[in-house]
C-alpha cells in the first residue's frame, strides 16, 4: 500500500496543524478542549444531539460552478480528528476581532438576550455564523432549520431567532469577518494540504488510514477486511462516545472525491456513497419532492452536513431513514472491491439484523435511483417522538401507478422500524395490485400489514402503536393522492 504521509494536516482557526500521533477514535471535541485548550466548544450530549459542540469545518467541494470552499456546521463531539485532513476548522474563539470587538452574530446574541446560563451559546453562535456566511437575508424558516440541531433548555428560541434576524442586517466590511477575509488564502492552503496518496498513522496498536482515492480504498480494505469505514460518523461516533467501543483500524473516506459525486441523467440519479444529506438535498428534492421533505427531518443541520446516504445504507440499521424510500423507488447499490464491482437491488442488500450482503473487502461505492415514471405517485412519512432531530419510531414509503381504469398497476410499500431490516410489505402490495384505488381497497390492504410485519415494542413505540401507525400512513398516502377524507383509526381503539 503506497504511503505518502504519516500525518493529518488541517488548519485550526488561523494555525496549520500536522498530527502524526493521534488515535483513530480521538474526537475533534476532545482535541480542541484537551489538547488545544479551546474551551468555548462545549460537551453536552456527546452524541450529536444538542449542538453545544458546534464548530464550522471548511472543505473544498466540486460543484457545477467549479471547486469552491464550503463551510458547514458539524458536531465536534462525534467528528473524528482522522476525518479532518485538508479542512479548515473554525471555533467560536476565531470570530471576535483582535481588539475584542464581537462579531455581529455574537453581538446580536448579547443585544437580544439570546443567552442565559451560556453553556449552549457558543454552539448557537457557530450555527448562526454558518447561516450568516451563506444567507444575506434568511427567512424565519431558514433560521429555524439552521437551529434544528441546537438545544437550549433555559432561554427559549425567540430571542435567538431575533438575534439571527438582526445579525443578518449587520454586514461590516469583509476585512472584519475572519472567513471572508481569508477565504482566498485558505483555499490555496487547503489545496496544498490535500494528499493524493494514502495516509497511515499508527499509535501503539491502533491504526488510522485515510485513502487518497477509491482505488486506494479498495486496496486498504483488501489488506484490512475487518476495518471500520467512517464517512460521516453520525452513528460510528456514538459507538465510541456512548458504547466505548475500540475501533481498529479505522478508514476515513470523507475526503475521497470520487465518492462525492452526484450524476443526473434522464434515467435517474447516481449518488456517491460519500455524498452527505445536505449535498444530496437539492438533487433529491428536485426529482422526488417527498424525499427532500424527509431529509429536512433527518437529525439537525450538523448531522445532515456530516451524515451520508451511503453510510446510512451500509450501516444497515432497521430504522435508517433513507432505505425505505429508496427501495420503493427501485434503487440499486453498487459495491466495489479490489476485484471489481457488483450491483444489486437495494432491498436485497439487507439480509438480517446487523447483516448486509457485503463481502470482506467490499464497500458501498454508489447508489442509483431511477427516475420516477410520469404519473407514479410517491410519498414517504416519518413518525418520531419529536418532529425535528429525532430517530424514527417507524418510517413508511409508498409508490403506486394507476391504469386508465383507476386500478393499481404497480404498488411498492416499504417500512423501516417494523422489522429487523428495512423491508417491503409484499402482502400489502399484493392486496393493492389489480384493485381499484379506493378506500375499500386500502382498508383491505391495511389488514394485510399484519402478515408482513410483527413489530417489536421498545422505548420508541409499542408494537401495537407501530402497527396502527403503519396502517394509518398507508391510508394517509391514499388520502393525499386522491384528496378524499376518511376517518383514521385511533390508537385507543387498539386492544
């Protein structure tokens, strides 16, 4: 395996850092607080939920307008240092001027009383700073979306929203803002920090690997077939911070350009396994609007900036949000190894709980999502305890195509949270196909759900609740597709 470097190199605020003695499970939060004594970044939940640890990470991104420097809010508590090569990490300490003058975002939080105990304030400031950089006049909806991943237990959000609105109107000269002032120079520095070769860092018995490209990744996994692959770390981070699991070796793939591509043709979308929810949002929303609405409910902004669709699939969780809609859209997944590639329907990738059809040395390279045929009706719905930033109790995805006689020609239904894997409801589909698209048909299909699933009871929902909710989601899909009104079943009627 070719090795050009034994160090991770990135920029921290205005200082270039090179680390050759770092564990594969060292989080950015621990590095900032324990090694650099930058205590403005706080540890609240250590699971990417509260946003107290929010920082910005800048990276070079290739888009339709060429390569550009993009800054995104991330949760430092579950972001590993090994994923930071050729990035610019910006903490709250970097915002104020050298003479102590606060940045407009910070000053607005003071002026509008957006802070009480202050513990969560740096995270709010960094999230709002990310918005300030990209939106001159953000709408209320944009502000609320930005704050989905930040929790405050004592202030209430109205003063913080007012601070965001006020900060947007305050635009001092570009010389004042640290990112605007240094953008061109930082871009040049990050280009110089990029490595086309594989980086390997050994710390005792631990090994951290950063492949330079997809071919190098295939070689690494051929040599280390049991390695843990990390893209966004929105789940793997919790293996470390909550379960205290040792991971060795760890392979970080978020910098591989080939896995960051989205290709759109008349046939559909090909999404690289390293594409984040944020990066995929526009393409998926334009082609399948219901998918875009779902992405807005996956975690908070920080999680969507880090988490990847490929990682959500490769992880194989039965409550992953993206597999059910992808399955009903007819998606396929391409797996790659040193021996080549193979493609299979996404629904066949999930074998059993915790088991996927991925051979040693293989990795998810891309997902192909066919274009939705004209006239097909598609929707997906998420049920969770909180509307925003919460894990699904269940998630349903639905697609039907009707013939000229209003009979169901194609029916595809899949659920997450109802079985050990994301799974199609084939008995429901059989009850729909060939029948009139009517309330009577849907009622009969609702009963068929009990043949497809035997959901479990856990702290997110009971088995009875999941079953009833699934039935009502099927009816909701019918109602929204026809504009009709019927009486949904109520939970208290379930024995």
